[in-house]
C-alpha cells in the first residue's frame, strides 16, 4: 500500500511558503504613500463637488462624487481582503490599477467641477 506521507498530489516542487509572509518596510511605505495620496485626492474631490462652482451644490457634481466613492468602496474591500490573507499576492497589481483609475477619475471630476476648458 502507498505511504500517505509520500503523496504530493501534483504539488511537488512548488513553493510551500505561506501566502503572505512578512512585508518589508519598503512595501509598507509604498502602500501608505499611495493610499494616503489617493485618500487626499478623493477627499478633495468630494469636498469640491459640494463647494464648487457655488453653493448649493449641483446634483451632477454630487452624483459624480458618489460614483467615485462607490469605486473607492470596492477597492477598500479588496484591500481589506488582501490584508486578511484571503487574496493572492497577484491581486496587489489589481489594487494598484484600481487606485490609478480612481485618481484619473478624480482628476476628470476636478477639471469638470472647476470648469477647466
């Protein structure tokens, strides 16, 4: 009979390290810098949607800000799941891509709010 300890089930030669090891200080600094910058830009965009061009705010500006906040909500969930270890490390690139998309959306919103032609 086969010895159960010698069965590999197709995993021989693969990396058996934990999914999320210790993160380096460099990775933490990059994550904080990118996340902090994105948070500031989103906050400025939401405030601008209510203040510019004048009070009371335009409904279209508020709708634009709500759409940005909904996009941020899905990204926050991905970041939360990633930090819990439920997502593979390859999803980090998707998180960065979504952050870049949110930044570009905020740029478009701010250009629209401030009526830049």
